C-alpha cells in the first residue's frame, strides 16, 4: 500500500501580519504564519486523518527550520523537503493586512528570489512517485518561476505514470502571470489531470469559456480526460461576512453535486479558505470510493470553517468538520453550545 | 440588620482562553479568568451596590490566592472561603474557545477532583446563616459531586430556617448530570425555594412540563411555595449576535412581567450572561420591596451587557446599568457618545 | 510660494485605551495613541501629499517628546510646536473604551491644566502667518480655556489678514462648554471664516437654526462671508456599524454637493473620523481649484476609512483613498482582493 | 478590639510604564500599576495577615474605580475612600521607565491638581479615629499640597488622641518640597510620632543632623517622644543589583538592632521597596509585642523581595516572607527549588 | 535496522507560567509550554538528528491535541501516544513562576488524576519493543502512580529482552515519593539498566551511598550490570546564574570522564536542563560507538544551553551545540557574533 | 548656511526579532525595528539636535512607507529618499535573536536583491551636494552590491568637492565581502576621507597594519589626508555585559584622546551601538569646532547607552547623554534616581 494518501508540491511562505486591526505601516510587531497553497491543502487533509507530505525547498537557516517545524506540527511529512544551502537561500514572505469595509485588504509580496527558485527534480528520489495515491499542485507553483514550473510539470507526469491521481487547482494570481500565460501552460498539463479545481470566473476570463457554469464544467471533461471538476462559489457581502458554496461535476456519471451554501460566515481570515476547500474535497474523495457527495460536504465545510481561523493553515479535525456538517444539514434550531 | 444582602455557594473556577480568535490547539498563551456560576451572581449584585459574599473552598496555593484576590476585587466578601490543605487541592479549571460561525465554541472541562469536592458543612460557622437576607445557589453546585450537593441542600435548609430568601437557578448542564437526576434532586429543594430561575427548555425537558410558558411558570408556584419564577429567553442569531429577554412571574399577584427584548446584542463573551441575569434580577428584588418590574429591567440589562464583557464576571456598576436601561426605554434616536 | 498648504492650531492629547474589548476598570495595560482634533486634520492632509504643520504647546518631558515624535512620523511639521517648561507642564490625556451594543463607549477626560493652557500668541513668530495657504481650527480649541481661545481668535485674524483661507469646524463638545457659550464665541469668528464645518444637529441646537438643512447651510453664508459650508451625516446603526455621508454647499455657485453615503462601515474606532472628514475635504479643496466635488469625495472616503483604523489619527495615503473612492463609485461587483 | 491594625493616609497613583526595557518616548502601550507610598505600606501589612485600610480621595470615574478595585484585591479596606465628584477630579499619575546601566531611570510626574488636593478632614467620620491600633503616613502626603498637609496633621493628632500608635516615614522627595520646608513641617508632627523612619542621608541633609548614624537615631528619640527609629541602608551596585539592610533603634531599651544585609538582590522594580520595608517593619511590631528583632527581619526581607516584583505594590504573603527569612538566616547551601 | 534510536516513556504536562517577571497570583495571562522529563529527553535527541518517539497517554480533547502537535513539531514520533477517552481524561499541568533573588521559584502542581494514571501496557503493540536501540525512563514515571509504575517496569523488562539499551534517570522528586520508596522501587529495575543518571546528592540521600563521588559511581556498576553512570554537577550562584558540569563513569574501562564546567550561565529557564543533559548525553552515546567523551561534551553543552531557552523543551540543533562546544573548548578570546 | 549638518547614505533594513528571550525557530510573532548602519548614525546626530538626512532607496509599498515613517519620527530628513517602483522592489530584512551565555546570537540575513541594489546617482539632485556640512557612509554600503558601491564612491567625491567633511566607518562584515576586497575598495576612497572609524582588529586583519594601536592610527593619517581617526574598544564579558571605550587621534595636533571606559554596561541590544558611537562622535565634532574631547565623550556615552536600548536606532536626546556623561565623570557616589 502507498505510504501517503496525498503529496503536494509548492512553495512554503512566511506570512507577517499586523496584530488585530492594526495597519502594516504603523506596526511594530507582526504575527507570523507559515502557509502556501499546497501546504494548506496537505495540512487540511492530514488534520482529517490521512497521510500527507509536502514537496518543497527551504532555506537552510532558522527561518527554514521554523517552517519545517510548522509542517511537522500539522502532521504533514517532511520526507521530501530539500534544503537550499546557497548564499541566496531565503523563504518567500508576504505581509498581509486584512480588510475592514470600506478599507481593502493589503498584500505586500516579498517572495522573489526565494529558495523555491532553486528547486530541481533531480533532488527527489525515484521511489517518491510510487509512494502516494494522489498528487496535488496549483497554478501558483507553475507561475512562480521556470524552475518550479519545470519541476511541477515533470512531477505531474511521473506521478501520473506511477499511478497516482493528479489533482490541480488553477488558483489564478494576476500578480504572478497573465491569463494567456496561465492558459498556455495549464493546457499542457490538463491531459494528466484527474481532479480539476477551477472557479467560474477563471474559466471565463482565463480559459475563455462561455455558456452556463454547467456547460463550462462539462466542457473541461470533454476536452481532457478529467474525472471531476469543482468550482467554488464565494459571495463577499463584506470583508467580515461571506457566503460559500460549490458545484462538483463528475464526468463518468455526468452528475452535478451541490448543496445549500454556508451563509453569513463570520470571516476572521480568508487566506487559505480556497485551499481548505481543496483539502476537504480531496479528503472526501480519498477517504471514500471517490464519493462526490462526501467531497462536496467536506469541501464546503472545511472552507467555511477556515474563514474563521487566523493564519493560512486550517486547524479542524474530523470531529469538528463532521459537527459543522451535521449542523449545516440540521432542520430546526441548533443548540449553540454543548456543556 | 443582616451583614449581607446575598450569600451564594458554589465552585470558583479558573478559565483559560486563547487570545482573540485563536484556537486552543494552537495557543502558546492563555488569558485567565476567574468565574463560577454563583460567584458571577454575587459579583453582579455587589457591583450594583449591595453586600455579598461567596461560600466556597479553595486550594491553599497560589492559584487559590489568585482566585481569592479576584473575589476581593469584585467587592465580594471572602469571609466564608475555606481552604483545602490536602495534597489533592486544586482549583477546577476549564479551557474555553469562543465560536465564530460556522465554527462552534469549544469547552474543555478540567474540573474533576477539585477542592470543592472536599467541602463540608462543618467548616462554616453557625452564625453565617443569620448573616444574610438572601441565599442563592445553582443546579451546578448540586450536580458537581455528592459533597457539594449535601452541603448545598443542608445550607438551603439552614438559611431558610434562619429567615433568608432562597434563590435557585436550575442552570442545567448535561455534562454534569442527566435530566432525571436533576429533576429528582431539585424537587427535594423546591419546597424551600422563594425565587426560581428556570428556562422554558429546561422546564420542558428536565421537569417534563407541558403547556404554554405561562402555564409552566404558574405550575411551579402551584406545586411549591415559590414566590417568583423567572425564565430567560435568548435567541442566538449567530455566535456574535444574540437577542435577550425574559419573563418573570409573581405568584402572589398572579402577574407576568415582560418587556421588549434587547435585540442585536454584539456578543463578545456569552459565558456568565445567564448568571448576570440572576444577579441583576436579584439586585432588582433586594434593592426594592421585591419589585418584579425593577428586577426584570435589571436582569435583562445586566445579561445583555455581560455578553459584551470578556471573562465570566460582569463589570457594570449601577450608573452603567441604569444608563443602558434608560437607552433601552428611550423613544427615538439615542446619542452614541456623550462628550 | 507658501511653505505650507495647511497649518492647524490645537491641543495634542495622549489617548489611553484598554486592549481590544477590555474595560478600563479592569485593565492592566493601555494602548497609547496621540491625537487631537486639529492634529488629526493636519495628519490626514499630510498623508495625502500636501504640506502641513501643527501649532501647539507641549510639555518639555518624555511625554511631550513622544507626542512630537508621532507628529513627525505623520509628516506634519513641528516647526510651530512650543515647549512648556513649567513645573505644571503636562500633556492632556483621556481614557477611551469603545462601545459594544448595548454597552456605551466610555470617555474619561484628564485634560485639565494641560500645557495648552499656557499657550500665548507671543510664542510664535510673525512670519508664521504668511507661511500657509490655509489655517484650520476647531471649536474645541476655543472651548478649552481662555488662553487657547484668545490665541486662536487672534491667529484667525492674523492668518486671514495674511491672506490664508480660514477653515473652522464647530466640533461641539458639551463637556467643554454650553451651546450658548459656543454660539456667542463662534459668532465672533465667523466673519473671518471661509470654510465652515457644522453638523445639522449642532446648527439647530447650538446656533438655533431652523428650516431644512439646505436652508440652514445657505443661511450661514448669507449672514457671514463664508464660501463653503459642509455638514456630515452619520447614522449609527450600532457601535460597530455606521453609515456616513455629507452635504457641501458652495455659496458662490449656490450649489449643494452630495453623493451616495458609505453604508455598512465596519467601525473599529470612530474617534477622529469627523476630523478625517475635514482633512479629506480640505485636501480636496486645496489640491484643486476649490473643487467641491473632489472635496466631497475625499471627505466622505477619508472619514469612512478612518472608522476602520485604530487610534485618533488617519493612516491612508492618496493611493488608498482613491482606490476606495473608485470602489464606491463602481457599478457592479468589485473584486475583494487583488493578488 | 479595634477593627484595623493599621490605617494609612495618602494619595493613590496610577503608574504607567513601558513594557520590559522599552522607552517612554517610543512606547505605544503602557503597563498600568496602582500605587502610592502609604497604600504600598498598607498592602504589605495586609498581605502578611493584619487588617488595614487606606484613607484617600479618588476621582468618581472609571480610573478611580480601577484604583479602588486594586485596593480591594490587596485586602486593604476601602471604608475610608472618599470620592471626588468635581469636574476637575483626576487620579494623579506618573510615567516610569526603569534604568539600565549606564542609562538612568526616568520619572515623569503628572500628579498635580489631582483629587487628593480636594481632601478635607470633614469627609471622614469621627469613629474612624478609634478604629485602629496604628496610623501611618509619609512625608509625601505632607508635601503634596496644603489640603493634604492640613488633613494629615490633624489626623495624626486625632489618631494619637484616640490611642493609636503614630508611624511616620520621612520619604523625602526633592521634587515636592525643599529640605527646609520638610524640616519645618515635620518637626511639627514629631511630638506625636511613635515610630519614625528616616534614612541617614535624609537625617543629615534635611534635618541637619551630625555624628554617627547611632548618634543621629538616638538624637531623634531624645528630642521627641519617639519610641522606635528605623534607617534603611541601600547600596546600588547597578540599577539591576542592590544590597539592602537597615538599623532599628529602640529608645526604651537603648538598643540598636541590625542583621547581615541582603546582598546581590536582582532588582526588577525598585519602586515601592522602601514602602515595603515600612510594611514589613510595622507588621513585625504589630504582630508581636513591638518586637524590634522581628520588625527588622520582616522589614529587610519585605523590602528585598519587593525589588523583584513588578509594580509599586508588594505581593508576598507570610509564607513567602518567612521562607526568605529562613533562607537568609540559614547556614550552608540552600536548595534552590523544592519539588 | 530499528526504526527508532530512542523511545521514552513518561507523562506529558502542560506548563502555565506568568509572563516575564510577573507573579502567578497577579497574572491575567499565562504562557503555556508542553514538557515532561522524558519528552524533554526525546526532543533533545531528535533535534540533534536521531529518530525518537514518546510513549504516553493523552486526553482525547483539545489539550491533548495541543500536546500532540507540540510533540510532532519536535520531530518526536507520536506513533505510541494512546488516547484517554474517559470522562476523567485530563493532561497533568503545573504552574511555574521563576525565581529572582531573594525570591524563590514557585511550583504549583496540578497533575493528579491525569490521563497517565490510566495507562496500561496492554495498549501498546508487541512490535514496539523491537523498534528501538534505546529506551529511556525517569524516576518521575515510577513515582507518579501505580499504573505508570507497573507499565514502566514491565516495559523496561520487555525492551531489555528485545535487545534495547536501558537508560534510567533517577530524577528524584520529594513531592512525589519519599527517598525510601524511591530506593526500594528503583532497586528493582537497576538490574536491567545500562545507562544510569544519578546526582551525587541523590546517591547519598536516597541510595544512602557513602564515600567519594568516584566511589559512589563505581559502586553502582559493581552492584548492578550498569555500563555507564552519569552525575551532573550544578552550582546555583543565583537564580539567574549557574555553573554546570558533570562526571561520566564507564565501567568496562573503569574510566571517569570530565571537563571544565560551563561557568556563568545566564539562566532564563532552568526547567528541563537536567533532561537536556540526558538528551545530549544519550545523543553522544547513540551517535557514536558509545563514546563517553562525546557524551560528556554534548550532555554538558545541551544542558548549559537549555538554561537559556524558555520552556521545558530544548531547541538546539546539531550546528548550535557543536558551535557552543567549540567555543567552550577554544583557547583565547571568541568573537561574539559572526556577521 | 547648509541646510544639513549631516547626510548619510545607506540601506534601510527591517529587523524582525523574537520577543524577549524567545527563539526564531519557535516564534509566532516578531518585533519589527527599522535600522541600517548609516540611518542609525543620522538618527543619533538628529536626536542630539543637529539637522540630518538619509540618502537611500525604498520600495514603493507599505513596508517602504513603514520605513519612511520611522525615518521621519527620528527627525531625519526624507528629502533624499527615492522610491523603487519595480516589481522586485523590497526592503532588505534580517532576523535577529540575541545571545544568552553560552548561547550565541543568531542573525539570518534576507537582504539580497533589495531596492538599494537599484540605486543610481542620477536619482539625486545636484544641489544635494552643497546642502550639508558633513557626509557619512560605511563600508557596508560599499560591500552590498556594485550599484551601491558606485553610487557611494561617486557621492564621496561630489560631497568632497562641494566642501563637505567626509566621514567613513569601515564597519567590516565578513558575510558581505572578504578582507582583501574591503581593503582594495576602501583604499580608493581614503584620499577623500576626513574622519575615519576603524577598529584595531579591522586595521590589523583587513588593512594588514602592524605595531601598536597608536602606530596604526597615526599611519592612516600619514598615508592619507585623514584628519581624525577613531577606534572603538569593546570588551564582551558576556552577551549581557560589555565594557566600551575608544581612542581618537587628531592628526593636526598629533594627539590621542581617551578616557576611562564605561564598565559593566547592562546590554539589552548591542545592534547599532557601533553606529551610535559614530553618531555621538560626529555630533561632538560638528557641534563644536571639531573638538575631539567632546567627540570622545559623546561617542563613548552614546554607544554605551545604545546598548541598553531595544532596536537598531538610538533614542537619547542631549539631556540624557549629558546626564550620563556627567555621571561617568563624577567622583564619588551618584544618586540613582532624582525624584
């Protein structure tokens, strides 16, 4: 049996945020968080009980150690973390200040020239490709730099060849590449993808899709041997209150799965809630026989809950997610607190 | 004249909570609060200007001292705090993490084997029973352990005999006992109770009452020589927003008292808001000639305000509560800030 | 060309506030902020790119230095800060605890006998009056003490004579003077005022104006050679949620300017949001050829944003304010975060 | 029997200090402490187990309440706290930044015009004078303002007449009065004093005494009916390391008491350590039959320990002080930790 | 090859400490640390690069999860953590306040009735005993409760039988058992022990040994088949400054190893420094062919460094420890900072 | 008259440090400080009362704004700050963890590719060169990158030509360049230098000087038209306790100036204490007629005090430095606190 249920590849970042409601320009201290789209996904799946690992490159210094220690505390394996011993070694970082209406969120990226730009496929052992049931990566890794892109594309091919499911989240970031660049690159890998995460907006703006959301989702599976397409649907009522739901399409049964969205989510920290969706959804699939209904329930719940958690990483175990799902599906009033 | 207007009997607890929005599992520091259902009640009444005291047993160590110091700072008398010098002496504790929708609150109790389990009626002087106009205890004290239960029941009898009003709040906690256990035990003491706090839900589920709320409230006074019954009515719109009101029934005049509930309370910390209701209500009665209208106004206002206060204990003096009551009763717009 | 676009005269205060949601009476630490109505205005204008300075008197001690350092960090000139070397030298202070419904905000002023009460016009050089395009002061300075009042009235006259625009914000504070005192004093200076800030309530209650808001605004310009009158319109839905808009009247064109108010502002700290309005409005006028439409847009946006910023001082640069204005004027949905 | 063992009269102050090692001029938050020479003394005696109270006047606002709550938490009675309801009501404050060699400590006083300046002997009930075994006041109260001085001198006389021991600590502060003023004033009250605290330096510089310390101490008892004179001996090796000892002279037995000083005290916060000496010394006398040896041991130990406690107030109970005394007197090595 | 280099068995505790220099009785917040004698040892060895795991029982709640997450972050395996699902489940805790001369440290234990008292050997798989090269336990585990003692003794036998080295640290705690109890119990297991940690004081007071330290160390190996005996030598100059060294005796070569002690250690947190010694010493042995000189160097350095680290757990990687050892052994001045 | 007394050129950095005693690898929050060798110098001189400015390039984002705001708060002019609008714009950063014996300090630099690498002399106006009496730069700016080096060397020439004094601090950093590189580069600029800071170690190891310190200092003035050479002498007794003194050599009078060093400095944060020396020394020269004795006194005192200040920047005004100098020169005991 494979050692891991899920391996992911991606950059690990240090986030520095002012304390509650403070502004970056006036801060004299910052809370630090460790995150990264693919680490967030692996962490969410691990917290729910599956075995996961992160493939990445960290600087061989105390900040790299800080990141590794956080990875371990999430029960994500560090077997495939490699170390950058160059003089230029650095962990990518970003400063993040959350929004309060009508003030907008502020992100100051400082992730250029980081250690991930020195990653190479040669640093990873051949038996890694047989060690997992599923491999997940997002468009951010493709967009970061040529080295990460080359490594990611080659890994997708090798994991696919070794029999793993390939999961891919477009996760489009305009500050990293253009829509056209994203489209050209991603179309290279779609032939290998089994599980595809793409929001409706991205499908239209980046992949130039038209028609209804259903048409669009179905079209991806028509063009590529994709098994499952998932599209999240977030409504931002205010920076502090969102709604969240999603649609999952299963090609083999030509079925769309959806449920009532989570309304009036009290948003504490929205960063990573999209990744939490991927994590919950992949958990649902991998902990069952690819049950899209379970995937939908876990994806939506994990994302909704993540919005209430400070930092990039989720922190919900199986018990908590099942409790929230049960509440979400309950008819009638729900007691607020059991004691 | 009696030295105290109110004495209460109950466990004093240490609450440990993560800082704002953080989670227990990730915390590296905890805010500590001192609380306990009956201490909360005594504190609320004391802040409003009456003389109160708490009867309890504390461990003879620095944590017990921390608790006593907090008791004193609330102007609650420590005359009847006794000390546990055994090796097992400990202050009951609980960890509490507040909810953010759709995430639920989390309570981890660590109150077993605490010093209150070594309390005995023999530790308290006989003249204590004549020192107060009113004695209050809640169902939590009955449910905690046989020692506390025995002590509470005996004290109810002795205080009653000495001429004090007996106030009792059911405060049902499913994690401490079953509904059937609660019913059996509480029915033993109802013959001694003058002021009875019981929510509609508890009346139905625990005491197996049926009919309208009015029917239920009246029935308690029919079965027992209870003078006043109070039922709180909380609506939880979200963990951060509640409504709160109550109904008070006075047996001798066969009158129900109610007022427009507090709507859109911005909840910061709901713990202790039920106790704050008891405190405000008892203050209303004891500072007047048992005026149920005053009791209603103070009970509702004290509870509504407590929801905005971090920690278990209330912190509102008479001036503040009267100001909020005046605002609540005002017609037309109210200025937000006087300066 | 003048060295400054704006000079203001007013007291600089130290604010001490409990940390997030805590209460003054239980606090063991306080966050300190530097503020003051006129400093807040100068800071807002400076952040947007104009040259400003504050005229004030500070105690010659470490607290005065703390205040000066904050003034400098806002890029407000300290050229006209004078120092109080008396034994009584002190910075006025106030303690502020924000409101949570139904709890009211709490302000404890401790600003009596402060160094501003020893200010004298003789401490400032004659060439100061020719150094600025605009001079702004608020009614608070008039109300504080005879020394500040005398100094302010004389400065208004000298700046006017030297050719500066005179801006005046009534900023009525009942805890400093009565409406009748305010009316009598302010009517002395209105003959010198070009830009006049007065809310509808204050116009009615203090200046005893009647009729529609439009009538009232027009009447000020009829009675005095005032060019522009601005009235803010705040609606307090709850301490945590306000709406904010304003009306500006330009006498020469007999035109009223208004726009859709900012709705559902998530209020973090309302202190200084009125001053932020003055700052944005004066920036709009002074950075253009007295364009009231620009003044309206910047005034409303600056005030709306300030409500989201902890402390008395604004912190928004031109880029941020323009971004919020663009969002406010956008048709259709707006993306929450650019990344 | 008297209700109190000790009553003291003095101003209660709010101290605001930057967090550990920070500087006032750069601080954005301050730790707040409540203190005051005479409150510090009463608190120390109370913690050791005697009954004490503080006579003072507080502003009728939230800062006054904060102070009262701290008084209560120290188990010091607030029976004789009176309230200042004037518009000028304020709690005296000071900012304090501790020293680090070669940097000096920094004190910014902001205690002028405080509520204590409105104290009057008429505010206190006549039976207060019979309620205590001992009354203590320091030279600070005499120096503050004429109102406090008049009140203090009259209280000394009335307490004396009612049979209380009178304790007086010179506590000379050059920033409050001159040596000559102090001498003239204090010589008025020395005829009433039983227990007199005066350092050697103050005796020489203020009272113009000459000769050896023994000569000086004896001379006070020769000139006035003083029973006991105590002189502390602090050596400041560095701001972080002091030595502390004292000499006590008992007139009736013409005996000097001294012991080996506490060496290498790790100083965390020296403020209040002189008051802690008075507290320990008075405890020693009042808990025994005026045993000067016990007074010496407790005075020295309480002061030595106070240097390790943040804030103005001591925090040591009887157990802790006895433990430190036992260690101090132990021959041979002492185990660091019992566990 | 074995999966682990070291397994340890012991209770995991939550430590709650006031912030820097504060006192427990006045604290409103506590820093939390996870620790425990045997976890500390496993963590130290793991940080240096070997594979370790902890055998323990945790409560199945958020506090248990918090502990597990910390265990994982130290790279200590949680494969043998079992969960307590009983109603009584709790993590043992203690409150710790550090000393400042002449004030003593304060420890308030609250570890009774914890989940470790429900541990049973039946909860662990048989193949665990073959999975490690070394098993370490301390006297604390023996002293805690009969369940832990029985489990520990049986595990010692099974690990020994499976071929593991047995390491035992007496770690005598008078608050857990008497010297006589300790002696009787430990003598049962000494026949199985290979590596024995015992301080000179404990050897004399508990095991009633006499003669020189060398005699004592040798005598243990004479009576039992112990290979290596280690005795630490700490000198407490003040709570903030210690010296630390040790002696190691190897039976087979009849050799004593020692080196110049670490002088003038700036102690930040002494808790766990003895465990850090065991960790460094075991690392030295297990990473070499049982080289006592390496064990001595690593044991002393790890302990010396641990004193400078807040919390129970060490935090030094191989690079740091080697750097400190190199400095310790350097002749002549050492540069303070490389940059 | 020149507008500035001192202009400096250098990189502005963000420092991120764990809170008191914590370690980088375990931190979840960091204190942020702004610093940089030349900014530190300019700040020190500005605090003492002269006019200074910093020449640098900052990223056009919120972190750049944070840095500018700090520059302004130090009263250092931002007239010559230019902005980097490239996509790569970033503020150099470093993580710093202070030492506790025997643990070493830890510095993790993350300053590569920062905005200073895009600085060009063409960005600065020609009249800048005539605006100052003195220009200071350190070897760090030369070592950072070719762009900064080119800019610095050209500025030295232009400022020299415009008549400014040139001040240069070698400030050798082995992590930026080798000794040979430093020597070759610096020898190019020494012909322009008037005031030269070089420690004895650097003179020997980098410039390969031999003989006594006096010989070495004199030799620099023999080879180059240097007027003044200053060498600091720090002794590190432990990370928490240093001694500090210096020698200044004036070529024209062939005189060496020295004084008794500051002993037993309680070191809180040594970063920037060398720069504080330069600042104090330059203040001494520029505020007098190049009086080396004044320079010596201020240089030593400023550096000694800086060691007690958290952060990179000094915070001492003239009053404080003069007070410390007076204490340093005092005969006999010095009172610890004036109050």
